[in-house]
């Protein structure tokens, strides 16, 4: 004899709709994770600054990795439809800034990141920014 199932009319829960900026942030984080970036930190700039909605900060172990992460991210963002992606510092690979509009990404070598300490400047510790 089959077990009767409840005829609940409860609707399945829907995920909260992400804004375009949040989608861009998630996509950029995924590209950085795939490239083995370290200490990825997302800082919410909404209400703090008009330059962007989010800032991503990540570390590469060497100049070569920082440059590779920057190229991977830039190409991925353009392929995904981001029309305006500006890159600064790619030539040197110490600190690369990628401006994708709603999301600004800073890629550093470990020593450079420790020196500039952007998380502190924006009022976050590394563990808070990384969501730990």
C-alpha cells in the first residue's frame, strides 16, 4: 500500500535575486579561485564610495601568477560581456588594478599587499573581508 503524501501547496523557495554587481562579483571570485589566487577578500563599498559597489582583493604568489590572474580575469570578464574593463599595472605584476565598473579588483604579490593593506584602509581586517 503506497504511503500517502501530503498535498502541501508550499512553493519551493527561490534564491534571492542577485544584482548585476553581485553577479559580476561572484563571477570574478570564481575566476580568481580557479586561478589559485590566495586570500580572496570581497569588500562591500555600497554606501562607502561611488567608485564601485564591490572591491575584490587577492594575492598571487609571484609576479607571473599575478599577471596570469589579471589576464585570466580580464579575458573572462570581456567574454562574459563586460564592455569596459580597464587594467593598470599588468606590465610589472606587483599590483594590478582591474576596473570592471561595479567591481574593482586589486591583485597583489604578498609583500605589496601587506605594505598597502587596503583592507585596513576600508575599515576591514583580512579575516572580516574574507568572510572568516
